C-alpha cells in the first residue's frame, strides 16, 4: 500500500460512525451485513449511512455486493491487511521477536501462533 491509499483509509476511519461501522464489519467478517441493518444498529439515518459506506468502500476498507434490492457490505480483509502491513512494515527495525507484543495486541484470541 502506498502512502496516498493509507491516507485515504485513515481519513475514512477518522469519523466516529465510519470507525464504528468498520469495527462492526470486522467483527462480523467474513459475513455480509445489509446497509439498513448497519444503519439501525448504529442509530444512523439510512441516507447518512449510505454516504459513510461509500467513503469506506472507496478507501478500500469495505466491499459491497447487491442482492436484489439490498446492498450488503463486508470488511475488505485484503485492504485491511494492506493498511496494517503499511503501519507495521518497519516495526521494531525488522526484528519479529520485538514485535511480539504488538502482534499479541492486534490478534488477541485470534491466532494462537502469535
């Protein structure tokens, strides 16, 4: 990921509703959630939620797919992985043993290999 794409992702996540939406979809991954359900869960008007979702999709953090009259959203795990890799690519001067605490904080209960 280059710095321009990273800045786009950070900008998208710098708003409360978008950050909450992203975190909700990361927890639900790989499941897809309808835009209306996201709006109801976060108590956001549907048209406002639609704008937030569009920003997150353009930032490479969410995927969308149309099913009938609904648009379903899911976390873009490749985009998320690229952003986290961008942040940590030079972590601890390239010494993986020094990054163990960082990895454990990122992956609690997720991956027992870390």
